[in-house]
């Protein structure tokens, strides 16, 4: 079972977007390079093919970025609710936010929260405006923490 810290949840989405944008920028630079070589070397076909490959790669990455953006808009509300939830749990239990881990990056009923070695199951109200923490125990102690 994987558990995530507040910092991990906040930084994960921006890291993925940065990685995709970086690959798009590198591909655009390589596309420009291939086009320049295509014209410089008297319309050599191999440079045209390389330019086409980079153009297709850029198209795929752009469509992927748009899809990720649409998904993040749909899931963003649940993910953005997780940070206030973790802060609320930390305040309630009088611990630092770095001592609180959750097993999901999205705010939902039934997630497991780890607070200083103890595990709690979250029960949300129907409108998700309040929660209850119930002490629970894990069957498997194979836990992986993402900080």
C-alpha cells in the first residue's frame, strides 16, 4: 500500500506537467534543426523524414498534455481538497503536516490516513463537508511512503 505526504501530493502534478512541457520544447528544437538541415542539404529526404517524426511526436505530446489538462480539471477538485483535509487532520491530532500520510491523492470516502504510526479510515458525510476518523489496522505491513 502506498501512502503520500502533503508535499508529494502538491508537487506530483506540477512535475508531470513540467516533464511533458520539457519534452515538447526539446522536440520543437529538434524539429527546427531537422527543417533547417532539410533546406540546407538540398531537400535531402532523410531530414524531411526526421522532421516528420518530430512533428508527429510533438502532436502526440500536445494532445497528451491537453488530455492531462482535462483530466486534472475533472480530478482537480478532489486533489485540491486533499491539502486542506491533511492540514485539518494535523490540527485535530496536534501533529505536523509532515507526520500525516494518506493512501490516495484524491479526497474520497474510505481513504486511509496514517498519523504517527496509527492508521485511521476516513468516513465522509454525503456532501463531503465533514469527516470522521475511525481507528483501523492494516493486514499487510508492506507500506511504501512517498514524501
